[in-house]
C-alpha cells in the first residue's frame, strides 16, 4: 500500500463541546480535536487506532470552516496534513495499532 493516500473532509460544528473553553468569545478548534479527526480518518482508512503521533500545528481552524485531512502511506507510518484551502493547518506522522 506504499504511496497510497486517503482524503477526508473536516468541518467542526460551532456547537462542539470543546469550543467554549478554547477560547471564550473567540473560539478556535483545539489541536486535540483535530488529532481526534485525524485518528478517526486513520481508523476509517486502515482500521487502526492511533498509537503514536508527532504533530506540528501551524495555523488555527475556526468553527464552521471547511478543511480537509490527507493521510499518506509511508509503510509502517502515515503522514498527515490538515489543510484549509491552500493553507496547511497541521502536519505530522502517525503510527497505528491494530
């Protein structure tokens, strides 16, 4: 499966329970919520749970903004990128567990 990729749409509803505390009056989607979406995409694509990750957050995602996740197979690991249009919001590497 080396070189294969998996795209997944991403949109976090303004009513998400993590938003009021991050940050009151000016909510942004917390990194942990983005990682949860990436982990869900990994499970959908490969049937694996997220075991380890290395992530870098580069720009914020606001509630109700359309974004996308792309997973790229690299053998035992998976590279991920979260984008909003042409802007990279987060990227990193994942390791899955059965």
